[in-house]
């Protein structure tokens, strides 16, 4: 039996997500305190404050991975609303048609991570696919720090492509983020 055979990947509704807030925030801190991210107290406090508010957004989804009682990974995001500003302020602007949102066109992954001991075993890919496949969106987007070269390489293997980058002010957790898009959505895996 491989270690991942006992990993349960599941998506949670709003109430369950709120009940899991502390667990998710602790996972976020465990993942993003490490290089190349090197998060700090201000970043972790910011994430703890915005996570509960995200659960109220239309199309919000939280997907977790668990080995027995231990949570080992997470991902969450929401459907971009028709008035989303996600595509504004990009260093390399995208055309109007590309930036047009309908409220169901694009699922934005806001945060996503897997504990170090569980990386490279397929857990992250399972979270990724479950999270976005069930969103009902045509495509997905996310932002990632340019210095996270290994993370970016994984995303490229999974079909993501960079469309631009954005300067962030204030620069928490980083001053620049690459904006990626996935146009061939995965299907949910049976498990």
C-alpha cells in the first residue's frame, strides 16, 4: 500500500469551510513559511483575516487532503464575478474578450499547498483537479510568485500558462505575482 492510498481528498461547503478555518490557516502557515515563500507574521495574519470572507463568495470551494485525521494539503478559491478586477493592472494587458467575466467563466485559485512530507506523491495534483474540476468554470486562474520556480514548473506540467504579471502594493506576501491560466480543465478523479 502506498502512503497516498489512505489519503482522502474532499471538497467542503461554506459551513464546513468555516469550521476548518483554523486547520486551513495552520496549513497555509506551514507551507508558506518555508522557502521560497518565507512568509511572515503579517502575511499569516492577513490570510487568517480574509479566509472566512472568501467562504461567502459565489462559487467558493475548499478542497482538503487528509491522511487519517491529519490534514496534509488544501486549496481554495472562487468563481470570478462579472465585475472582477483580476485582469486589471497587468504588466502585459490581456484583450477585452479574454478579460470578460460572467460569474461562471473563471475559477480563481487563491491559496493552495501541500505539506513537505506529502509532496511528489500525487496529493497536490488530486487536490488541484478536485478543486477546479467541480467548479463548473470554463477555465481557471491563479497567481504565483516568480521566485517559486519549482511550483511554476509543476503548474506548467499540468497545463497552466503565464499570461502576464502584476505588481502588488502593499507587497504582501510578495511585490510581483505571475498570473497563470488553465484553459483545459481537468475532470474530477474517482477515489
